[in-house]
C-alpha cells in the first residue's frame, strides 16, 4: 500500500473559529478573517505558512479568533478544497439544523421537508431508511 503524501508538504491555509460568532474563518492575504475559503491566503507548504500561523496566533491572543491552525488544501481547484474530511465538513458549514427546523432538511441553501429516496444533494446520495 502506498503511503499518503506528507500533509506538511502540501499547500496550506490558516483556519480558526471567530470568537464572537463561532464561525469557521480563514486568514486572507490581507491579514483579515473571511468566512470564504476561496479568499484564504495559500502558502505552498507548512514551512512557508509559518508567518501566517504566527499572525493568527497573535490574533488569538487578542481574542479575535480561537485555536488557529494550518490545514492542507488542494490548490489546483478554485476555491481550494481541504484535503482532510473534517476540514471539508467545516468549509461547507454546519451539518445540523437549528431547533426551529426540526423535521426539515437543508439542500444547498433551500430548506425542504423531505427528499425523495435516491435523490442527490451536494454530491451525497440520499437513501430511504
């Protein structure tokens, strides 16, 4: 079995959670925080991303963001896509709905009450229970 490439050698971006809102945010090239992964500053590898991470850690000390860290991304696509499954979930938004939406499902940005068996939404196949 072939070994996976080392994640540190892949392109990297800085992610964190915004302290006030809890939203997933990314550090932009302008050294501001954005909710859009496509606006994130991309470093060619973890070593080159060290100054970005240092800035983000200073922002954490100023209580702007919480727990900044580097994530590897596939920069050959636009917007860049996280390599790790957990980070792909974070980039796409919450996986749960609020208590006022119980019984409904979000498909893209549309709330629907039911999804027909076999339908697809955002690349996922929905199967009847």
